[in-house]
C-alpha cells in the first residue's frame, strides 16, 4: 500500500513553484512550526539571511546530534550496529571535526580545475545520448533518455561503479527518497543499497582503479573503515545522479515554458552560465537540507527556539526571498548569479556543485542546439511533477522535435 | 582593499574561483583556496566582494582600505 503523506509546507509545490503559504510565512514572522515527512515536529526557517545563519553555524545548529532523524519507534527497532552503519561515512550527518576529516579526503577531487578536465568526456556523453535520441526519432521521454542517464554515467565513471548496475541503483534511489513509500520499505532499500556498495568497495579494495573509489582505497584505505567507505561512496552515487538529473529534466521544461529564454540558451553561449544559476535558484529542487538540531537556545527572526529542537532551513524559500533579488518568483536567466542557496550554504555546501554546473552548462545548450524545434509532446497539464519526493523533479518529460 | 583566506575553514566549494578566477585558485593537493592577488582595487574589488559573499564556509575576509605603509 502506498501512503500519501502530507508534505511540510516547503516541500509542497504547484508545478515549479513553492506554495503561496511558504511566502506568507517568510513575510509574516519568517519561522513556523512544521511536521517533517517522518512525522517529527520541526521549526521551518524561510528567510534568506536566517537560512544562511542556520546553515553556517554548526556549533548551534548540529547535523550530528540526530543524524538523519527518524521517528523514535523506527529508530528503536534498529540495532546499535545498524545505526552505526547508517551513520558511517555520512558527511551530511556530521559536524566538525568528523565532517572535516572526511570532506578533506574528497575536496581535491571536485576542484574547479579537476572538474574542468572532465569537460571533454561530459560533452562526449551528452552527444552520444543526443545521437541515440536523434537516430530513434521523436517522441521520446527526456527524463529516462537524457536527464537521468547522463549524470548517472558521469558519476559511475568518476566513482568507479559499473554503469551496467544503473537500473538497480536508480530505482533504489528514487524510492528511498520518495516519502510516499512506506518507511520500512525505504529502510530495506537503504540496506540493499549498502550491500550493493559493499560489493563495490570490496572490489575496489582488491584492485583499486583510477577512479574515486580507487583513490579512497589507495590514499585513505588505512584511515577509513569499510562502513565509512560504503557510506561515502553511497552518498556520492545518490547525490551525483538524482540531483542533476532532476535539474536537467525540470530545467528543460522550465525553458520550454519560457521560449524566449530557451532561445537565448540555445543561441548565445554567454547566456548559458547565468541561465544555469538562475534555474538552480528558481527551481531549488532540494527544498531543504538535512534537519539541524539546536545545541542551545537560539533566536531566529525574533522567535526563540529551545535547545534540542529540529530546525529545517527552507532553501526553496530563501531562493525566492525578495531580500535576495527583485521579483524572485520570475525566471529570468539574464540575471543569473551565484548568490542563491540551491547548493546549500555553510560547510555542507554541495561537494559536487562544480560537477553539477559543468553537466548542466554542457547538456542544456547541446540539447537545444541539436533539436532547435524541441517541444512538449503532451499538453503541459499532463506533465507529472513528483509530489512526495525529497528532491523536486518530473516523473517523465515527453518531448518531440 | 585586501582579501585573505583561512584554509582551515575553507571547504573547497570553488565558488570564489568561479566568481573571480583572477584572484582565487584551488591547489591540486587539498583543493582549498589559494589567494593569487590579495590587494584588489577598482572593478576587481566588486567581483571579490561578490566572491566573499558567496563563500559558503566563511573562509574569505575583506579588509577595506589601503595596506598601511610598511613600518620603519
């Protein structure tokens, strides 16, 4: 049976947009009580400055206190060993100095220069997928044929996971992050994912390749437990394909709905980078990061919050805050800038941001130049937006050209 | 105006490199920020201010005004 949980305010959408109620909270008070998708009470912070304050102060807003907060009755059923396994290597459930230790191992792999060296391979992957689409002809589902496979193949090669395994990990990721899937099934999928990654880690340990898993084994193998390696690699695999794929799918739909802006991305190379930043901001597909726990009594937007409470920073509300830019609800790719918090803020800021940016700035113009007549193959009203997912996106995007 | 970077705080997001590549870089070994020119004036200063505002970790600091003259 599938549950249909009521999503907290910042996770509700009407098409691309957050719901009006979220803007009302931001305008009136700035902070409100919500219930997380796991049924736990939390404070929702909505203003740009407050969101940045929460995310940049791990001493007062801790990721590690609860890790990934689950309802108590679920946590009680997990063994101590499993709780430890779930947390091992999970950078998002850590504070400094534990977080710093692991992140420092990965930072050199994601510098702007290192990612820049991947550009030719990313271009090749994009062109291959466009060749396949062109050969088979319209119509096609752009999610399953373009938006999902491109970042999946890129992260597989980078990490050292066989692309042949994609059907399994894509399905597990999609369902693990879907709040309409019962919690016990999602926990079972997490166990499956961990076992899958255990196999990859064991293989990398036996014969470390020239990929990120190989690097971690070679350079940090004696500092990392097997569970930590599994946790790090699992996080990179999920974060590497599920996020960018939803940006590519939703971003393409957003451009199709704004044809004059689509034409700019297609025809003017200088328009691409600002367009990527504006799409990141306007879509803010990750509505909030991992909930923080207050380590002391804090005051946000005049609201006193006691110690030990969950706080969710609504990235999607911050990125639509008039304090960030004028007419925040309008998509205008010509003004795109990097001040948004779509990649988060603070020390948990997305590690793969340079990679995601590179994939998007390659894929959007390549798609639009290959198919200048790209159009929806169904009426807009029939496009299926995902409603109960940790990351906003589309079920499918039928297009023709 | 001077800009300085605290590599102990830096998380290597690369936002500064993307914003002001003439002023910031990342080293290959650790992927952390390297300030290429710490004295910035004119239009470059505005770009550097933007880079500082976009730094997610708070590793960058601005010191407004000219460098004091070297001591005796």
